[in-house]
């Protein structure tokens, strides 16, 4: 079997705060193969963004550190690499795009200056060649009249255009892995559809792998192959996206799917919310972190932490009482 | 006198903001945030107002409580005109309409206890702090929104986002309003908590008979909570119908595109559905397109070979009777796409 492009094993990240150590990521493992797309889904505070920043050494150095685990990219260990070595990978073979394109772009440099800066950081080309490449890239991401746009500043572009410009910048080094952290959350739904379509096409065309970080289960359904659901710093369920959404096994995943109204289903009289709220990350329960909100929780759940185990083909669940039957799906579809 | 059937009647409302106006400088241009918007809300009804950012949906809500002053048009709350009323005379009207805001973090004063926050509207409107049977109003309000009455002595920072939004709702309920304007009340909350607040609003509607103007961009939540839904684009309403009718049978090309763009958590549906991808961005409200505001991006117009009328004449509302009341759509061709 060929080696996965990215292999994350038992990743742990801690933050130092005035209230002591906070474990933001508590033993996350997943793999992404060449050309594959995976979604990391979770609510705020679940550790999805922090775990992605950790991969490429973008965690704030003074307040946080990777305390354990390994991140292998093409077989090479990334944890513990020097800043200089990380710089080569970051924006090189691994690129990242962020939620808010306005604050991630430099307001005093033109779009072209920012893209050429990145191109020239990784390749020996002169300014003119780099600028031509920048125009090609803007063309690739569907920005009309790229030749003029390349000379404009971020504030002269609309939100959707800025996100396209960010994607162009991320693609400038022909990355083999693109990390997209909530790339469409700040955008309107019709613009979101444009950007998602663009990302899906580019991923296929350029044969990139993609990790899509989002809180929106609808966004992942269309174009990711694999899905990792996170809760309080842990992966609670992993599997093929289509199967997982159709037949969730972890009570958190199924609860989440039940709590959102859906346009593809008839109108229901009442939503079924998950009671309570996510735990304070500095005081995570000993056992299963979801136990205090879980209908199925028993004493065991409160005391022993469940680990990810394969309970169906290709499906891993961290739960003492996985729902393990398809009737839950039927009741969902009602 | 019998009560008016409609708690809110908005007629030909326009709101504009000056650009570049100063102390001695007259405004040269205006942002036309809301243009010629008309709708009604009957007692106990929930009207959903959806649209993308910049569509003017928030401005409509704020104009009703006169946070933004309308430029033209009329707003009747329970039969009384709001536009042009002196600020001092607004108070009795404000008791009828309250507002719940998007951000539960910035809309509560961090230095006031919950009791202080909830007592303020009661004092402002000279309402009793005790109920008829001697119970404490603040505790009653907290119970009503599903919070422990003991929380009254706490400060906002001691609560989660969802709980804060409940406090914001309790504050709106304090003066026993007949209409509550909710401006994106759940979009700042975590997904698993959103449903809790939606259910609370629905139960309040049932038990207290309050009408809601529910402003949101989340189309699935709006369908769930609303009796009728109005869709806004670039300052104008393009379509209004009952929630069932609008989502089952959208007529305006913009509504159709909007609905087709909402992703759903089902891979089979996602992979097989036909998405109408709109090209380009929403035009600037400082430089409104002539004719129909949507004509620059309209897929239907393109399909029909770009008829001239779309860019020259603003479409009037056309009324289509349905089982669920009147379905209104403002498009030259939606009903008869020749």
C-alpha cells in the first residue's frame, strides 16, 4: 500500500493561560492520501483550527506547544522541525487559506505584490516573471480582467474576489496539500457556492489533497471524501463523508444532524437541540467529553475515555454506546 | 375599538445614507439601503426576512424602531404612524416593538447585573416590578426563557453565548411587546445551541402570541421558523409568500438561485442537484442598476436573450393566489417565462 501524503498520529496541543494548561487538541489522528479531500468538522473550541495550524508550525510560540504526537508529510516528520525548514514547506508543498480574506491580506500591498512575494520566496524567478504568473493564477481562480486586478489593493476587491485572490496565492507554489480553514464562512451563500465549486474544480485539476475545516455539515457533503468530526479536542467519528452523514454512529454527530433544519427534508414541527453546551476546555470531563450532554451516557462514559475504534467498515467511532444500527438513520429521515 | 389585524404595516419604505456629508458639506451621493419596501405582519405571525449581506434586511428592522430614520414611506405599528413622530413620543410605540440583536456579547452591558438589565425596560415604561400575584418580574422573565431565576445577581460574562441570547430575549419580553424584531439572533451561536434558541422563540410565539420579524441569512432556519418569508435583494423585496409556498415553489430567479446554493448535509443530494451559480457580485447600492436590480446577474434574463425591459423598467409586484395566501413576486418574466 502506498504511503499516505499526510499522517497525523496522536497529536496533542496545549495552551498556557492564566488558568493553567488548556488542552486544545487531545490525541487527534487521521491520514490524508494523495489527491484526497478530508473535512474536519466541529464547533468553536473543538480544536479543528488549532490542529491545522499545528501541522505547519503556525501556533503562537509563546503560549502554546505541541506536547505529543507526530505529523508525517510524505514520510517526513514535521513536529520539531526548525523554523527555517518549516518555512520551506509552508506556502510550498502545504498551503493554507483562512476564513477572513480581508484580515489575512496585507492592506498596503497590491494583490500582485503579495502573490509575487510568495512566488519569489519559493522559486528563483524575477519580478516580471512572477507578476505574469500572478496574472495567470488570478485567471485560474476566475477573477475577471486579472491584468488590472493584479494591480489593485485588497479593499478594492469584494469579499468573494478577495477569497479568490487568497486561493490564487495559496496555489502559487503548486501545493500538494491545501488547508482551507472555514474558507466560505464569511461569505454569502451564493458566493459560497462559487468558491466551493472553484475549490472542488481546482482540487481535481491540480490533483491536490485538501483538508477543509468547517462547522457546516452541508458544505462538506458535496465535495469531501472523508470526514473527521471533532468534539472538545478529540476526533469522535471518522469515515467516508457520504456514509457518515447518512448513518452517523456517534451521538454527537447524530445530535448535530438532528438539530439543524434542512432544506432537503420536509419542514418539521420542532428541532431537537443537543442540551447544554460544550465543556470549558480547561475543565474537560475525565471520561467522554460529550457525556454530560449525551442521552445515552452511563457511569462508564463519565469515568472512562472511549478511544476511536472501527465499528463498521471504514468507520471509526469513539463512543461506549455507538448507535450501531441503521434505524437511527430511518428515524432521522422521517 | 377592535384591535387592528396587522401589528405592522410597512408601506413604500425607503432608507438612504449620505456619503461624504460633513458639517458644511452636503451629501453628493446616497447609499440607497432600502428602496420602496412594503409588507405587513399580522398579530402572532412570524415573517422571515432573508437576503445576503448588503440587501438591506437589517436596515428595514432598524427603521421600524427608528434607529435608522426612513427617508420616505410609512410604518404603522398597531395602526399608529411611526415615521416623523418626535423622539419623545416614540415611547408608547417602543413598548409594542422590541428588538433582539445578533451579538449576545456586545448587546448586554458587561457592568450591569442581569437584574439591572431586565429591570431597566420596566422602569423606563413605568411597569410594575412585581406581577399581580406578587411574584418578582425579573425571576418570572428568566423562568420564561428557560434560565434559573437565581441567575439574576450574575453578570453577562458568567454566561455562555446561548444563555446570553436568552437574556437578550428576556429583556425584549419585559415590556410585553406585540412584535419582536430578531436580527440574526442565532448566527453568533454554535450549531448545537442554535436549535435551543429557535425552539425558545417558537414556544414564546405559541404561548404569548407575539409576532416576530425574523431577519436572517440562514434559509433553512428561516423556513423552519416563519409563517411567511420575504426575500430581499439590493434594498428591495423580490418575493413574498408563505414559507411552504416560497420554498416549494420559488418564482423569482434570485430566490431560485439562493435556494439552490444552500448546501445540505447529504452527499447524494449534493452531488446530484443542479446548482444555479450566479456570476459576479451584488452591485453597489450607491450605484444601483436601472430597471430590475437583479438584471445584471439574472440567469433567467440571460436565458431569454437579455430582454430590454429588465434593464429599463422596474418590475411591479405580481400577485398569484395560492392555497397559502398570496404569493407576490417582482419580476417581468417569472410567471410567464416565454
